[in-house]
């Protein structure tokens, strides 16, 4: 297997984490689900920095974001499958 671009920790996750430097728009990412070591491929539609999230499906404002099998916040702006998810479109539910 090649080196993965994106890690998804739990099958319930709707975002994955970029694990390579310089992930460029248009890259066909190798995505690995660490829970069971399965993999899939998906294009990324924008440049995304290492450690940031990518939507695994279309996410709308109000949707709960699941990472590591846990609720990490809600979408405040949309992100299509393959787009960057970060502080510009995701906020905590704490406040």
C-alpha cells in the first residue's frame, strides 16, 4: 500500500485528517480507516494543510461533525465532499 494522505479513525466519522505536507487540490487521496485498516480513494478539491480536516461527504450548516467517533462541533457553513473543514466552517457546540 502507498503512504496515505488522509486518516479516518472511525467508520462513523464524516471528516478525515490530512497526514501529509502540501496536499494540493486535485490530488486523488489514499484514505485509510484506522479502525479496520480498510482504505478508499477520494479527490480533494482544495489545498488542505497537514493536520486539518477534509469532508468525507457533503456537510451543511447545522450538521454535526464526527471525528475519532466523537462529536467535535457543528458546521456553520457548507463543505462539499473533498473540501477543507476548519474554523471557517466548523464551530464548537460549547458556546
